[in-house]
C-alpha cells in the first residue's frame, strides 16, 4: 500500500484538544483521520449527522437584532412561548 501526505488547516487550539483526546484513545491524529476517511468511504456518507444550529438561522438572528435595537430604545420585549429544540 502506497501512502501520501494530506495537509489540512484548523484552529491551533482545536488541534491541541483533538490530539489530547486522540492520545487518550490510544491513537494519533493521522490514525483518527484515517479511521474517519475509511468510515466515509465504507458508508458513502459523513458518519455522523451535520445540521445547522437553529440559533444562527437568518430569521432568529434578524429577530435578535430587532430585539436588541428595541431594548436600546427602551422598549419592552414582547413575550413569546419557549421554542423546543432537539439536543
């Protein structure tokens, strides 16, 4: 089997935390990313769910911006029912 190098960029703190966690699992970053790549190839998909956080949706950010402006202008915020979000 021939191997090749792969270069990726990531936040330095994320790299340190990842390396620490992988070491606790008895592997290094290369082994962890190889396991990830093998799972992607085997399953034909990312092996975990990736979804947007509803907090950062366009509608919610617009609502928060309006609410912040209202508060700055001394207006009272309208009450609303809590929104259920899956963990």
